[in-house]
């Protein structure tokens, strides 16, 4: 039998096909099943106009057979088959696609389910096989032909026998090595899982005789004696694939349970999803999608290990398990899949050749997700708040990241705990409820709402009857500073210089008092040796004697967050120590200053500064000194 050389420029091309193009060896089964599906599609298409085919759609199938002793794996179909010339053309010339030619000749529309376009998937078989044999009989022919090859050394074609039209591919698997276990592709469970993963939605059944075991019949004597039954093996035909994708069914056919069951089974979540969206987009590009919002965040969601992305299908064949390009980072919590016929794939069907269609799909999905979240916020408030507790942090990161590029898209989805009844409110709800004379959206930062409520800086704002947003996550203040404004209302920290609440009379009173106490305030600042930029009299304090505020853009909370990061970058906010001129302690300071006891005044300064740090939840530098000062000054 004559061995022919592949009609390609060099053997190197086939070597590249086998060793470089595909990322995972398991892909070979997807490719061979897709080719078999294409062959059936062609005959099914012919049967619509040619009664001589003699087959209905239900008669078509793809079969997988394994033989562990012979180390062979077979993929069989009853499709269109190939003539000797077509075997030569399609398998002897690398990258020649019979499917592409079929689509062109028959002028098929883009929604036709022919999968193969590049004619290279067949050669992925050589990643796992040392010898590949193809026996094929073309529909309408009374002859069958055998194509055999052991890889780069070439191939042979000879006449063979086959009872009916179709193709049978036999892979003689490579021997196992220390690094590679090729025997896994003879295991029923492994075959079943690969079909389920990559080819679950091939529209023709993929069948296999699967070995099961069951207790063998027992005699009455053995039963009475309590003898354990022996087990016997039996074969059963199983259809390994679902065939019709859920997302291609009409919504009217599906129930809530259908969507929930698909989610828990497909995405390995024991908890039913909070919300889902079934999308059929008929534009360019056209695609079907199923998007789910989980009820709870995965345990690794806020870690570097978490990988975002949607499953990406092309004509029901899995291309990527997690396509990150389909989701922006701030919607990375969404799970689901996209199936499109308009994707430009590379020859391995593992990666995208051009990203224009993908970007268009991603943009469309982003609008859909945003719209669904806003709808949930408006119509299902409790459900949205449940979502917010799980994934709100990600949306706030989205506001802050990329230099605030996405803040306008996300601002209406944000929620913060309000000082009014400690309930979650949106920015729109806050602004709508603002009093006519209110200039700012007030906020305060801290570890928890309870801690924030005790901050001295909140007194004036709360006592003036204004609502405060409590920022309790590390990213909150960064996000708010990125927003700057919402509906022309500026955000204002309760620790800011001018809260817009002080009366002109109070300002003048404080100014006069500061001028009168200028020497004492300077002495207090000097005693703190650069720890604060200045000591001033406060217009915000009412019952508390002291508090810390800052000048500039960096707040104390931001300082804490940045300095807690595992980097060498450390920052320091410009701290200001504010004293309450109406508190009795201030009178004590004035008395000490009038007595000229500079040393004692310095001790009071250190004590008050440490007290202000503790109120802010910040560590004091010298706890022993602080304790001794309390005892001494008491």
C-alpha cells in the first residue's frame, strides 16, 4: 500500500498542529464530535429535499466506543460520508475544510448549524493517538475507503467495506508516560464528562455503551444465609449529551425550576440564584445568553484566585470555560454563558481571532446587567439589598478603579447605611430627602455604623437634623471622593473644615476666642512635636472635649487603609487637633497656661492627642506614657 505525503508545505506544519495549536489534549474529542455532527448535518440537509436518504432526524446519531485491551477509541457517525477523492482532499490536505466548502456551495445562511470551518480539528487526534484510521462511505456510493496515518510520516488510502453511509474514526492511543495518562480517554466516566463539558449541546445524540454493575441474582439458600451478593457487569446505551440548549428554548417553555436547576448543576452552586436573565439578541452580533446573579459571594470572590468570566459557546460547542472579556470587573460576580454564531475563531476554536464581535457582545451584556440591577432595586428592594450585601463592595471598587471612568454607570446602584434608622439608602434617596437648606451630602467613615455614631465629629451634623451616610468599607471614602458630586450635591465629610452649618456669629465667636488663646494653642501644638499641623478651636464639637480632623485630601480613614496595605508606600494625613472651647476641660487648660506651667500644658496636649486617636480607633504610640499621664493628671 502506497504511503502518500501530506499536501502541505512541510511536515513542520502538522507538527505544529499537533503540539502547538491546542492548549489541552482533551480538546480532540470535541473536534471529532463536531466533525461528526457536521457530517450528519450535511446528510440531514440533503434529506429535506431527497427522499432517497431514508432517514429522519431522529435516526441520526454519533457513537463512541472504547476498547481498553486494544487501547482504541472510536467515533462513528451515520452522516454524509466521504468519497476517496474527499478523503484525499479533506484529510490529505491540512487546513482544507469540507464544511466551509459545503456552506459556500449551498449558500447557507449564518444560522445554519455547520460547526467546522477550518478543517484542522481532525488532526488534533494525533495529540493522543499514534495511529488514526478513518473508514468512510459516502452517501450514494457503494464503495467505502480506509484512510490511515501515523502522523507526520504520511498517510495511505485503500478500498474497504462498510455497510452504510457514514464515517468511523479509530484512534490507537499513545502509550502512557510519567507525564501523560492517555488511558484516561478509555474511561467511561472521563468520556462522559468531556462530552458533557464540550459537546453537551451538539444537536444530534452522542451515544455510548456504558458499563454498569448490579447485584447478581442469589439463590434462596444464599439469601437465608445472609451471604453478600456478587456483582455482575452489564452494558447500557447512554445518550451523553443534552442536545437542545436551555438558552435556545423559548422562555414560555421554561419554568423557574428549569432555570434554577440549570444554574445549580452547571455552575456548582448549592444555593439557588438570586436573579437571572435569558437573552436572545437578534442584532449584530447575534447571540443567546443566560446570566445569573448568585445569592452569595463565592468564598474566594474577593481574592486574587477568583477568575471572572462567562462560558463562551459557538453553535453550542464550548470554546472557553471562562471568557473574562465578556464582563467588566465590577460585574465579575455574574455567572452564565453566551452562545454566538458570529464569533471569529482561530483555527483551534479555542481562542478568538478578532475581538470586535466579542466587544460588541460584552457592551450589550453590560447594559443588560445594569438594567436588571436597576429593575431589581426599583421593584424588589429586599432582594437588591441581599445582592448588595454580597456584591456591593465590587460595585464600589468599580467606581474607584480606572480613575473613575465608570462612576456614572454605577452611581445609581450604590447603597450606604444611613444615620436615619441605620437602613440602606441609595444616593438618589438621600438627595431626594435632603432639606431645602442642605448644601452637602454628609458622610462619616469608620469601622462600623456603631463606631461612627460615637464619633465627636458627627455631633453637629446630627444635632442639626441632617442625614449622614456611614462609610464602613475600606474602599468607601475613595469611591466617594472619586464621585465628588451626585446630582450637583457635593460630598462633605463630617470632619471637613467647613460643614456649611456654622452661623456667622459662631464663626466670629470662635475666631475671637482663637486669637485670645493663640499662645496656648501654639504651645499645645509645639508639645506634640509635629504630630499635628495645628491645634484649633472647634465649631463642630458639642459634648466632647476633643477630636482629630485633617487638612487636604487624605483623611484618617484613608491613611489607615493605605498604610495597612502590604507595600512600602506609607502616607500621613495632615492632622488637626480640635478642642471644644465650651467644654470644662478647656477652662482647665486656660488655667494651666495662665499659671505658666508649660510642662504640664505639654502633658495635657499629649493626653488629649492620645484620647483623640483612641476615639478614631487608631493606635497610640506609647500606651505606658498615656497610662502614667492619666494617673499623674488625675
